[in-house]
C-alpha cells in the first residue's frame, strides 16, 4: 500500500504546495496570437492532454507505493485519453444520484475502499524553456489528487472544478520527464460536491504546462467602473508580480484601434488606471469587448474587457442603468459520451442553441465551468451566474439537518476557499454578473463568511444564494446577500412577494419550471407575472440538457441510460433526464415553448380589421432595426396574402403601432388567421440571416357564414337496419356500420367495404403518466384511473327513421376496488351518408382528483399512416404548452407525430384542433370534427405500452394506429419538481358534454 499522508480525510489540508488562485489567462509571445485565444499558438504553453498510461484500483489500499517512481514500468497499463471521466471508459461504477450521498454520511470520512485512478505519462521540456519557471495546471480533477514529477512528490489538491497549479521548476529538466498522478474518487470535499449529477471521477478537464519568465505578472484584476451617466469609464488593472516586473498595458477597442498605453514597474503589487470616453457598453444583447494586453518581459497576456455596471436600485436588478430580466437556464457540464468532459465545439453548440431560443442567462449549476466557456459567453453575449462548487444536499436526507456543515466552524475555511478560487479565476469576465455561494447546502455562518469575503474582494457584482430561503430553516441573517432567491415557487407566490412592500430585495428564481419529459407547461404564467413587477429579476429553467449516457442494451440497441441502469445504488432514476434538449442537443418542444414565452418582442392586436398591431420591444438595449417583420394570412391553411416591413424607432421597453397592408373580406365560410414573424436581417455569430426570433398568430375578424351544405344523392338514402345477437348492423348506400348493444359501442365502421377500425370504440380517461405526473399519478392510480373499464347499464335504440338512427347508451367507467369514477349517457346517431355523431353527457364523482383526460379512443387498422389536421402544430401542444404552436393545416404521419422522450410517456397530442383526418396513404379513413376545438393524439403505441416502458427501446411499434379524440386533456405543468398543476389547466369539471362527429371517407375523391 502506498505510504502517503491521508489528506483526503483531513479538513485542515485542502492543498499542499499549490499556487495561490489567480485569474485565468495564457501567456503568449505577441498580442496578435493572444487575441486569437488559440492556446497552442503560445510558445509558453504545452498541452498534456492526450494518451496517458492508466491503472484503475478499486481501493487506494491496493496502490503500489512504487508506481510514481522514475524507473517504474507501466508499459502494461491501459491507455486512457486525458481529459476524460474514467467511468465512461469502462472503469468503476457509473452512478447517478441527486441528493443522497453514495457513501455513509460521516464527515470528513469517506469509504476505506476509495476507488483510485493512477495516471502516468512522459513529456518533453524544450530547451527554449531552460531559463523559464515551469508550471503545471490541472483545470479540473475529481475529487482530489497527489502529484509526482520525476519520482518526486510535488503536491496535493482537492476541489474538483477549479484549477490547481503547481510550480514544477525544481523537478523538471530539458528533455524527457515523467509525471504521475493519483486521483481518488472520494475525499472530505465530496461532502460539499453532492450535486444532482452523474458521479464522475478523474482528470476530466485540460492539463497543460506553462513557461514563465522568472519575474512575471502572476495575477491581474481588471476593475471596470462607469460614471453616473455612462458617458465615461475606467479600467483599473491591479497587478501582482513574482519579484519585479516591468509591464506595458495597452487597451484597444473591438477593432484593434489603440486607445491607451501605460507602463508600470510592479514590485509585488501595482496598479494602472485607463480612462475611456463614451465607452461602448457590454450586455448580452450588445457584447462589445475591448481588448487589454499586458506585456511583461517576453510575455503577453490578453483580457477581454466589457464596460458594464451591475447594480440593484430600489429593489430592482439593473445592468447599465436599465432594469433587466434574466431569461435563463441551468446548465451542467454534460456530454452523452464523454460525461463531464466537454469539448469546445460542444460548448459552442450549446451557446448557439441558447441564443437561437432567446435565452440570455446561464446559471453555471452548480460549479464554475471551464474558463473558456466564460470567454465564449463574453463573446456570444450571455449573463452568467457563476456558482461556487459547493453543495451538501445529502446531509438533509442523512440526518435531517440541512444546515449542519455550514454551521460547523471547522468547515468554514473549506466553504470560503470554494468562493475564493471561483472569484479569483473568473473575476475578469464581463459575462459574470452574479456570484453564487453554491447550492442546496443550508445557510449559516460559513455561507456568510463566503459572501463577506466575496464582497470584500469584488463589490462590483451582487451575491446570490438560494439556501437562505426561510423554508430551509437556516439563519435568518441574510444581510450579506443581495437578492432573494427561490426554487420552484408558484407564480402566485412570486407575485405575492413582489406586492409585499416589506420585500426590499429583488427576487431571482434560480430554478423554476422543471423541464422534465413532456414539459414544462407553466412558462407563460410565470412570465406574465415577471414582466408585471420590476422587483422580479426572472429566473433559470431547470435545466438545459438531459443527462443520458449513451449506451446499448443486451440486444445492442443504443439508448440513453439514467440512474439505476448500471446497477447503481442509491439512484434517482430518470431524474437526470430533465432538460430542454436531449443529450445530443436536439430541442424538445419545451425549448420551443420557452423561446416563445421569453421572446424579446411582444405582438398584440390593436385593430386587426385595419391591420393595426401593437409592437412592444422587450429588448433592454437595442431597437428593432435588426429585424424584418414578415406576415402571412391564411384561410383554412391556404395562403391568402403576405408581406413584410421594417419596424424602426421602437426603443427598448417601448411600444409602437404598426400598420400592415392587407384587406379582408366581410365574411367567409372559413376562418382567417394572421401570422406575424420577426426575423434577423443580418448574419450573427450564432445565426444565419432569416432566423425567426418570434412568431405570433391572430384570428382575424372575418364573419363566418357557413354555406348551405350541398346534399349528395346518397345523403337521403334509406338505412337498412338488422339486429342479431345484440349486434345492430346499419347498412347504407356505400357503408356498413356495426354497433354492439352489449358493449355499447361500434365494432365496425366501413365504407366501400374498407374497414376503418380494428377494435370497438371506447371512452378513456387515462394517459401514460408524464414525468410531471409523477406525484399525482399515485392518486390517479389509487382511484383506478389507469384500470378504468366501461360498464354498460343499457344500450337501446331511441330513434329510428328512414335515413337515421339513434342509440342511447348509459355507462360508467371504473376500476376494481373503487366506486365508478364517472357516469355518462352517450347518444350515437348514424345518418344516411354514413356519418356517426356522438354526444355524451358526463358526471364525474364529486370527490375525485382532476382527470388526466376524457375522450374517445379509436384503434384504426394497419396502414393508417397519414394524418391531416387543422389545429395547433406542428409540434405537440397542450392546454398549458401551446404558446409556441401555430394554428394551421398540417399534413403529417403517425410516426412524425410521436415525440421521443427518453422515458416514454404521454406525448404528441395537439390541442385546439378543429378537425383531423386519419387515413391510409390512399386517403381511406375517418374524419373527426366537433362543435368546439378538441385535443387529438395519433400513435403506434397504446397507453399501456407507454405506461409500462421505462426506456424508448422497450417500445415495440404496433402496426395499428391508436387515436385519442379528447374533450379535454389536463395540462402537463412542471410538478416533477415544480408546483402542482395550476387549477386552470386541470380537467376538473364534474359535469360536461362532449360532441364528436365521425365520417368515413375516401378523401382523394
């Protein structure tokens, strides 16, 4: 067993020989290469990424004491790419847990059998570095590590997601050298790294060498200040040097035009202030960056400077003197194959997708991201809540005291160091507008110490910490925090806060609207309130991406795995599948909904008959001159007219009336809809010309006058009705329908001999539970919603005429154990043209919780693939998740209507539908209409299929098509973690009537 000090369980030791934390930068040889930010262009940088020899040990006790020696033979070890997470490379246990510790809660102690990864590689030192000081930087190692160079122990570090830098000058020489690293899976720091994620281990971020002049600039803090009217500003460079360094500081604008040059001799510490008149201000909408170069000896360091001011005035959060709403998402480091190792292009893909969907804020949940990610945020334009790598959620479940560690004096320096290392690394990034003191770790004196240090070091950014929410029963002393923060509070709650005159701080919802599975369904309700009250800052949806791990099942089928799929215990199942995009970054419909709800433009009707719209600019710093307004008018899905115009002069936070040039008829047989879109006029860093920022739709005031229906020769044809063994056969001119009086339903519907249904029609109230139904479904299932079957009390013919017949059916729906859930009376009518009309009157049991849905289920035969409808589309929509859809005529297929959630569930429904036609490819099928808009769903999977399946590969596509024609479907909400479904979106009526018409047709005729 290796003989080393057991620092991993010693709270008094967080590092040995590690350099003091500093601002992130790379030294270059000249300004031009430093501006490009391509680290490999620097002669003073050498990556140690690449192939390392690797040996995994199930316990640190199994580690050979000689592995790090210069003469140790590791040729038979495995090869492992660095950076990487060793779990996704076949070592150790892939493990997802949310709040529970994966080991006994006995701080600071961790399991004796502490999994360990041993890393060894050789590297060369150039002769050009002979007179340089040599440093090694580890950007991220989870959870702690010991370092040897050329067989000599160098140091120790813990703190997984911030850099560790060591001076290795005494241990290396020109030519070949050898490095050895021992990484432990657990350390006492793991108690405060209990974030909701896969528990990855290893050297998962970049490793590199830096060569520095013996006397060099060590640290830089660029403090930006603006005067009261933002007409002038200064950037003050606070410099820290090793020894004495003569430094030249140059500031240029974004185009490289030199604005100022200053020189200073720094002995230990120095300072230079550079003034700028009429500075271009940085914001997420206008990410203007100045460039500051510091030259000392033969090194050049480059820093992006953004002139922006973050402040809270009278309870309102402001940037550059303007009240700003933070329209954000929570983002973990997450890659479906690489785990927490995130390549640059993957970061860029995330940021582009966010910009394309109107997101302006990222909460770095729940740890500092790769420093290059922040550089990208500076350039793309994002507000970042930078969060300390601190979460100890597990103590609450372990001992019932959320605040234990934050109250223990021996943990104070552990907590404070997490803030120090974050702030020192990221202090120069203009994108960082808020410091967060961690997540879900209670609140007491240790968090106060973090906040006090942070404010003393950087007073230019406010300090956030949600754990001070009084509901967590921590300390009531929140004076050191600059805002109130809440998770998953309801719209009513945040509105009550905003109205309370005693609430003097702005409120930030660091997590809200849980985007798990089919959801979120409550976004508009939040943003209606947020826009209404200046005190509400906005918030960040939980969360950006599903955290599925790409793997294969026993049959070799690829799928995204979640907690428990690898035998991991404890686990939180698919709770990591809770994002707005899939693991491979395909947007879910919920992201489209968010894009619409937080769009920076509001379009409202003023006088639609005259073409007048009210346009409100919800941007904070730009007018609408960068956009073109396009409009189309459609009549029942067919183009009627179109046009486009520029909208100029609409300043931020103001409105303007815009007149569109169209004429409307006085009346029509069909409804007219106006669709307005705003599109980008120029290419940007993140989009192409023509990108749609927002679309809005209005029904136009054209009077509907239905023409008298033309009667065909067969409409009045007599019906031939026969009854045998409870089967009522209804023959018409070109159709035959069969009604089973015993079952109270149609068992056959044909036209020209083509069978249109495969099973008897039936009423249904169940839906495959969504992730957001995970709480309410227990009550649904206790009452038997999922097993509700019909009981037919009576089915009799009540009207019988030459060319029509009506059948009255008294029925109930219920499951075993419980009384019937509802009672109903259905009136079925068949007329001479073959049309079937249904009218059912329903009474729901008074004591029942709201229903998932109510409607008619129709199983149509194999080959029913084509679906045409007039309703909300093109993607799925629900009563509380339809802002991003447009009402129109859509032609699609059953397969295309399916939304593939990783955990199968209710999906692909479309509310606000006027009619839907489901046919085979030759147009033979059924048309469904109603007297009011309804919801429909068409799928190749039954409710039972979707309810029972835990992964998408478990679904077996059926040949038949199952349609649901619903009077109403309850909303989806975000109750997987958020508040209960709002009452307005519940099917909670105790009495209602549903009407539906079913017409067998050959639509190509």
